[in-house]
């Protein structure tokens, strides 16, 4: 089955690697001229690691990242509202969350593909169904495949072509991310931290020996642009009553690597596929990042969709089962993440979440997290 994947992000690359592993012919088309070392950090949770292990790259991801044994939510002085322990952020197989530079993750995935499977500088324009195949038009030519997978992110052109009425929802929050050249004090090197202030959040974790990934989130109107002049000081000023470490992390960041993203998700689509075309990753179910699961869900999609295609051999059946198997978890993540984001930026919401954090028994927390970390076997 000739499979064309549009988009060489986390979802597209892991799907290509999965299909390759299962002996299915595939090619990834990425619009960027090259996979550049951009992006800040990312937390890969145990569900993602299970799939990365199956793909044969888990050890490399662990070796190039930092294991987080806890993720704590704290006040602005970095005092946790409740100290979590490792049993909450680890799965039953002993996988911990790995904090890794995105560029490293992307390189590991891209370099694991056989030569020629990833084609850059290929921008998808449109497609047409012709008989039993799909004719795909790029800005610079046409190719043919049996099925087309749209892994081209939240602003997916593939999605626009099959579901033109899909809607992106802005959360009302914008986020700056960066990577600082430094080592955190010892007490923070193996923990993820998200500190809450009045209507603002700041999080960070070590990603490698001398790199710290951070993010700062505030409420803001959509589509605002930064004037680069003195950007770091402007970000520091958004967190005036935070622990001095926050200021130090921002100060030790090269301003040119700071990225700003408005946090949005995708209003639930009725379907993810149409005929020989199927969406996946952010193109199908983009979420706000408050649960740190968007990339992980794209990786899970790779596992389910590729195995279903391999077992069934029939794309229509595989696409149908894919949605059946994935919907519940993905819907839960998108909705819960949206709610968490809203609550974390309001006084009442924050107070409620702090109370929940304090009173929820550990075994309930563990159970909730294990549900997120679960990846099922695939049967048609
Ligand atoms: C602030 C922030 C923090 C996050 N933190 C985490 C985290 O800690 N853990 C986690 O799991 N997730 C996290 N996420 C979510 C995660 O980044 C996304 O879910 C993930 O990157 C989606 O991957 P994707 O491959 O589906 O889409 P993308 O990463 O958007 O990749 C799409 C690819 O398609 C290409 N493309 C687009 N259009 C075309 C076209 N027309 N033709 C060809 N190629 C095209 C793009 O260039 C891109 O390479 C975070 C997101 C944000 C915004």
C-alpha cells in the first residue's frame, strides 16, 4: 500500500518509522526546506516512550534527554502545592517522563528513517481521488499514492481540503518558550516544575546537562507580535513576584531562540478520514499543551494507525477502527487540557485546582495518570 504522509513533524516521522517497521511502503513530504534545529523542549510521557521503544528509538531518546521523576505544580516561589511522587509520573513498566530538546527528538526520528523516505521542500497543495489512488499536488509537481495521511499540524491544509469547516479555538493564552544555557540547582534537575502566579504560569525542566527548557504563559489577545527589542526583559516583567531562578533562566536564554505561540486547539471533528485520506496528530485533534500530551497523542496515532493498516490491509477498515480506538482518549485530553488552561489563569479556578491537588488521594491520581499512559494492543 503506497502511503504518502504530509508533514515531517513528530506525528509524520513516527508514522513513517512505524510503517517502515511493518513493511508498508511510505514517504513523508515536508514543506520546510530542511528539518532545522528549532523548537524548545518537550516532555515525552510514558505512553509516548512505549511507542518510541517499539520503534527502536526509545533508548536514544532517553540518552539524549533528562528523566523527570516528579512534576510539581507550585506557587511562584517554587514551593509545591503538593509534592508528587514518582509513582504518579511513572507507568507500571517503570517508564518516566523524558524531557528532551525538540530538535534532538526530531533528529533521532528523521535519522532513523531509511535514506529517501523523507522529502523536504515539498509543500502539499491539494489532492484528487482518481480511481483507486490519490493524486497529490505539491507546489512543484504531482505524485501518486494509494492513501494519504495528513500529519501537517493544527493549520492542516489536508484537513481544509476534506473538512473545510473545521475550526481552531484560541484559548486566550499565549506562550513563550526557550532553552537556557545553564544547569538547574540540584533539587530541580530531575523534576518538572510549573509555577502559578496571578493569572500567569512559568514552567521549566532540565533537558540536557547544560540546557534548561522553559515556558511562560499569560492571557493575551490573539495574534500579537513581539517587537524583538528587549524581549527577555519584557518576559521577566510578566513574572515580577516569581523566584529569582525564573529571572535567571530567562536571562540565560539566547533571545533569538525564544518562540511565541498562541495556545489553541481544534474543535472536535465529526470524522478524521474521508475516502483514502486520513488525518492524524495535531491535524486531527490539536490540543492545548496543559497536559503535555499533544505530541504523545501524535505518537500514539502512529502506533494505532500503522498497526491497523498492517493487520487489516484495507484502508477503509483501518481508518474506521483507528477513530474508534482513539477518540475517547483524545477527546478527554483535548477537553481536560482546555479546562485546565482556563482554570489555571483565573483566581477561582486556581483555588479550586489547588484544593483538588491537596485532597485527591494518591491512588486516584495514579489511576488517572495510568489511564493516560496506557497504550493498547491493536486488533482489527
Ligand atoms: C507551548 C507548547 C508546549 C507543548 N509541550 C508538549 C509536551 O511537553 N509534550 C507533548 O507531547 N506535546 C507538547 N506540545 C504539543 C506538540 O508540540 C504537538 O502536539 C506536536 O508537535 C504535533 O505534532 P504534529 O507532527 O502532529 O504536528 P506539527 O508539529 O505541527 O508538524 C506538522 C509538520 O507538517 C509540516 N507541514 C505543514 N503544512 C504542510 C504542507 N502543506 N506540506 C508539507 N508539509 C507541511 C510542517 O512544516 C510541520 O513540520 C506542546 C505544544 C505547545 C504549543
